[in-house]
């Protein structure tokens, strides 16, 4: 089994463009990705400040499903577009009670003051309430589509640094190889920005049905509760014409109030004949009202 090394041994990735630049160097064959889990020797040797690892997410045993490095990390912190994890050191448990007893500190960060692209790592450092001395893990993912006909594949970048070493790490524009990389259009898209069109293109979504909208609930009608108002259709009998409200006769009003005041139960299918006299009565009144309008 061949030994594995970091994709880049010493680099400060600042934003999504830096991560995509490293991905492009891997895609072109200039840098090598990690294709399996690191063993104990590789973890102790290569997981250090400045190390950057690129790996591909695979569901089979031939690739990686998730990244493991044998260390214990705190909860994630989002600093767009990266996730950051502070390493839990042996003495962190003793300091935890002191930190929780202190009043919370709120810091408003407008951004880094240095020129050039903003750095998510520096933003994470400025927003931290304590001076963490251990490793910090930085994670990013993107959907990679080498050509329009290929199925998108999820690539991951995992980087490590310490706050003391961060100002001394070179960036992509200071690296002789990465500074020459030209990013192609439409190949890399942030893992959080996957759209429905991407899923349909990759075949992850099923074919839509004839009607994607949910079926409308059946109307209550006469048997469901209250009676609808008596209305008359226009003189041409067209449903496209606006309906004219017809004043109800006093006798009709009394019958409708009487029916609405009673609880009309849902009758079985074989008892629908009992409702026919009432429906015929209302239909007759509607015909009379229509004759008056015409």
C-alpha cells in the first residue's frame, strides 16, 4: 500500500476561490488527492499546521465516505464558506468551567484589514473569545463537473493550521504552481449552493409527474355542510361570463336557513335518494330565478 501525503504541505486557503484553485491543480494532475483513510503513521506525520488534503466522496469501499484524523474536535463554526473546528486539548476541560462562568463577550468583525481576498481563517480567529493554541481544522466541499455530460462529484478540502502559524503560511498567489492556475467556468460550485437543475442533470431527481402540484381537496358540496348561495349564469350560459347575484325569495331564504340550522350527516352511498327532493326543489327555484333575470 503506497504511502499518502498531504495534497499541499503548507498553504493558507482563504476563500472559495483558493479552494477551487487547489481542486483545479488536482484535476490537472499537478497535485495528488488522498484516496483512502490515513493510517496512524500518516496521521501523526502529516496532520500538522499548513497541511491541506483533497479527497473525493465515494459511497463504495474504494473511496472515502468521511474524513477521520484521530483527533477530538469541538463543535463546528461557520465562517463562509468554510467550517472550522478547534481541537480539544487535554487541559480544555479544566478551562471550560472558567469560560462558562465569565460574562459572554460579543465582538463585531467588519472583516480583515489586510489587502486582497478576505480570509475565513482570520475571521474565525478574530471572532474567537479565547486564544486557542491547538490545531484548527478547516473544511470545504464543492460539486465538481468536469464537463456538461458528467455526473457531478463531491470533492472535499480539509486544511489544518494554528493561530500562531497562520500569518506565516503562504497563500495561493504566493505559491509558484497555484499562482499559474486558471479556473474554468462552471466546473466548481460550492457544496451548499447545489440547485435543482444540478440534481436533475445528475439524475438524482426522479422524473416529474404530469402534475407536480398536490391534488386539491374535494369540495364539501351539499352533503358536506352549508349550502352555496343561489346564483344565476349570464344570459349566454357561458361560464366565462361574470355571475349575477340573484336576490333570494323569502320562501327560499327560510328553507335554506332551516337546512343550515340542522346537522346534515354524511349519508352512505345507498341513501343518496333521500336528498333528491331537496336538490330538485333548489334546482327549481334556481330555474325560476334565471327566468326572472332573462
